[in-house]
């Protein structure tokens, strides 16, 4: 006689070993951008939103660390002042430990959060150049920065 096998709830055990997907934070944003066929990618426990070659937003809703929950705008410091006219409650992301960052957040706890997020979507739909970055795009290094880089070549001299 065989021993009875312990049963496990199906919610805890997936026969294929695939984790269930998390709920999409601030899903209305993706619905608003649907006309541009955005694609998404998990990033830092959040959801990055891309339109063509540009990352435009990150959607964040973390219960364990809610300080920067909301919609993160991919922008640059040169656009902060003009964007602040459209988004008065926009601020730098505290988790990045810098006073000013290129990324800015429309905080979920702001009273006009959904309105601001929808306006950001309208700007992206209109092709506003203030929102969006091509990943990996970096400023060229100055000559001084190049001199500070360590020499990565190994010496060809050997003791043998």
C-alpha cells in the first residue's frame, strides 16, 4: 500500500515552474499610450515603458518602499523647468540619492496624480522631445575624463 501524497494548493505550485505575473502598476497609462504600441520590460522591480527606441516612463508601485511610487518620466535636467510648468508636483526621485536626477517622478500620492500621468501620456503621444531617452545614449567623454580612466592593458612582461 502506497503512502498518500501531500497535496499543495495549485496557487503555490505551477506545473511549469513559471511565476505568475505581477499586476501592471498604473495600467491606465499603457491604455492611454496604446496608439503608439508601447512595449514594456521589467526594470528594478518596476515596469519600463518604451515607445520605438526610447524609454519614456517607468511605472512604479512597491508596497515595501512607497516613497517614489508613481510614474517616472525619462527626461534630462535641461527640461525640468519647462516640465514643472505642466507638472507642478513633479520632483526628483529620492531613491537615486541625488538632489537632481534626469529621471523625475509624478508621485502617486499627489492629489492630481492621474491627471498628471494622463497629461504625460498626451505629451508622449504628441512626440514631445522633453520626455524620452534612447537607452545607452551617453554624453561624449571629455579629454579630462578619458585621462582619469585606468589603463586596462596587462603588462606583457613576465618573470619566465
